[in-house]
């Protein structure tokens, strides 16, 4: 399976998936930690991919998503964005509404 096919499959099989540096229990950057903390505050169950352990995904995903940075949050196969967008949506209550629908 190609890296691109693998990414597409991961996004299709998980209603909420976060591509991040590190793991939810041990984030490896502040932006990933912020995203995880917000998702946890929402009570969301989410899958994650540690891009530091998956250099092929780390290289390919920005091109596929047309989004250059990490973390990247996908909900229902749609790219939501990075930590700033996640935080803005959380502050506005939009993220909680989106996650309730899952």
C-alpha cells in the first residue's frame, strides 16, 4: 500500500484522527499538546498518528492535505486544521458541536 493510500485509509476509518508529533500521553511539541488537551476537554475519542514515527506520512500528508504544518485534525474525513484553528473553534463552541454529531 502506498503512503497516500495509507493516509486515505486512516482518515476514512477514523471519524476523528489527529496527526501529531508524539502521542496523546506524551506530546512532542506544544501545538500537538494543545490540540490533544482541547480534544480531551471535549471528551472526544480520537485516533492519532505519531508523525515522528512515520516519516513517510510526515512527508506526504502536507501535500495531500495542502496544509504544511502539524498537528492536523480530521473529523469525518474533513481537514479541520491545526492547533490555532482547533483552539478558535473550541473557544467559539463550534468544535464541541462538531464532535457531538459523531
